C-alpha cells in the first residue's frame, strides 16, 4: 500500500513550499523559530485537502490540480523580469532580440509553486526560413545581408553564439549575487541572489516554417536553439506543442493537463532509484503520452478520479504494444515519443506505479473487497 499521508505532505511542499520555508519567509527570525518549534503551519489549505475522502483520493485529485495561479504568475513575472533586463543590455551591445516563454509553466502543467522557467532569447533579424520561401521578397538570410552591408559578417549560428557569449558576460554583472551556471549546452541557468525561482536563458533564432509563412500564426513558427558545444542550431516547435496540447485539453474539459500533472507528480514521489530511470521520460514526453489518450480523456469533471484508471490502462497498452508505442509522435511532430530504449524502461516503472496507485485507492474505498474492480474508481464521484 502507498503511504498517501507522506505523499500528501510532499505534494503540498512542492506546491507551496515547505512549512519551514513559508514561515521563515513570512516572519522575523524569532517569530519564525517559535512558530516552527510549535508545529504551526501557516500555509493555506487547498480544496483537495478539504475533501471528505480517503487520503489516496485526496492525493490523486491534488496531483491533477494546477498550481496556485498567483504562484504561477509570480514565476512568469520573474522570468520576464530577468529576460527584460538581459534584453536591454543585449540591445545596447547591438543584438536585436525578443523573448518568449516555453515549457511546463507556459502550458500550466508544472507541479511546483516555485517552478523553474525557460525564457527563450530570440534574435529578431535575420531569421531562418524553410525553403522554398512562400514569398522570397520578404526574407533576407544572413548570407544575403552580408552583400548589402559590408560590416555584416555573421551567419545565424554566429549571431546565436554571440548572444550566448554576451549573455554569459552580462548576467553576472546585472545579477552579481546570483549563481550563474553556464555549463549547459542549450541554456544558462540563473538562481539565488534574491531571485524567486531558477530562470533558464535559452538563446535561439526564429525558424519560419512554410506553414508560418502562409498563416503568420505564431504557433506554427519554430525556433532553432543554439547548442554551445556543437556550435549548431537545433530545430524545435515549442509553440506548436503548447497550442496542440492546450487545444486538446480544452476539448476534454481540462482532463489532459490533469493527466500530465498526475504523471509528473507520480514520478516526483518515486524513490530516487526509480526516479533516476523514469525521468528519462521528460515533461514533453509525458505530455505526448497523455495527448494520445484521445477519447479516454472524455470524463465528466465530477468523475475525474477515473483518470487514474484511464491512465493506468493507457500506459499498460503502450507497454504491451511495441509497434503502436514506437509509432507515436510528439504533438509537434518533430520526433517519436519513445526514441530510445531507456524511455521504455521508464514506461515500465511508471505503469507499475499507476497499477499500485489504482489498487491502493481501491483498497481505501473498498477495504473488504478482495478482487480489484475498476468500476469502483470510475464511479467515484468527487465534488
């Protein structure tokens, strides 16, 4: 049986910060010390904690629930603040750049109140385009621009490299008390020194796909992220991913994002040995797995607990059907979900844990039943 009380505590700590942290942030030293010693918890009680239900039901519903909107807004504001300050400095050094948010926070499937945020820092001119161009007269690549301007000597890769190098020098100056980690090939991580969260700065260039050239809809526009060690640009479509997942979530009454959060929380609560393997399935992969549940996501919100069983069945189906599993693309269509064997091993562990979750909830709801009956979870109404 799963220790749901322990998981509920871990869930709350992720969502709101530990009891001690919140107290220390809210009081002076002497008041905080006294409050911690007395066992006071000043964190607010969330709706799932107030349910008159067994702990397993509370945990499952809580693990599906979005993080508090104010916490999410605070994370977004912090990411924007860091990016804006960097952009101002890059502009003074001759780099024309803009910003966008990508990742779990942008999609609202993050599971931490103090969630890291990815800030794309994108050069605005020139851009990379998919050929043949829909309207060639609208675009000038960097090679062509060199013929127009004698001092224009940089390719797009060089521009991205310069943005990366300049950012590595600027950030320690504008955030002298923060930890600046430049070891990552795709991003610069900045944390501490008064920052609310860790912010990842991701230098990139625009990639105007033919679809984008025709529609001018940003969700069809790609980005090429700069890889420091390889001095290369890696194509990604983060806004396509966000829109497709978001639209499907709306079609299924918010249930897709619930499933994504539930899977992420399940992995977060695994022992370290398991977690090391299951984290091969990235947040991007988990979103894609949920995305392909299709009509299995069709449940009334009052029967949302049934998503536990629906997800369990879907994961088992993926595990048992190799050809189908290996045919599945991520929502933006850029690659397969299960593109290495390690992800299949991760799927196996995640499937086992969802099996344990379903059985543990069933035993809470029907302690005197000896045989698992999925209808018990499907028919459990939560208000």
